[in-house]
C-alpha cells in the first residue's frame, strides 16, 4: 500500500493474505491490478510504462479504494503490536 501512497500503482498476484481486504478493494476499482500470471503482470506494467495517462488513471482508482494513510498506519500498528510488545518487554 505504501507504493500507492508514494504515487506508483500496484499489480497484485494470487497471494495477498495479509491485506486481503485492501487487495479486494483495489481489484474492485482497478481490475487490471489483479493478475494471476507473471505474463499478465508484465503486460499491465508495460502498459503503465508506455502510457502515463493509463498509469495515472489506475493509480487514482487504487488510491480511492484505500483508506487514508492514517488508517493504514493504524492497521499496521494494530497487526504489529503483539510483536512490538514482546520486543519491548
């Protein structure tokens, strides 16, 4: 999700369990973001590299699908808190 916040759209593969809800939201608003094969991912990336307007449209769709950056940071901290507490104990 950080890459989207930094201005780069993402291509998602089959395995995205840690942030399944976000992956589904991105896929729902930007269908080309979800690719099952390496060749499919490569094709999307080639399109984005050749066509800045397509890349920007995909990025904007993906940004709309995600909660704001503060919510993302809170979700990270919530998931990491059990390990952080062990480290700081």
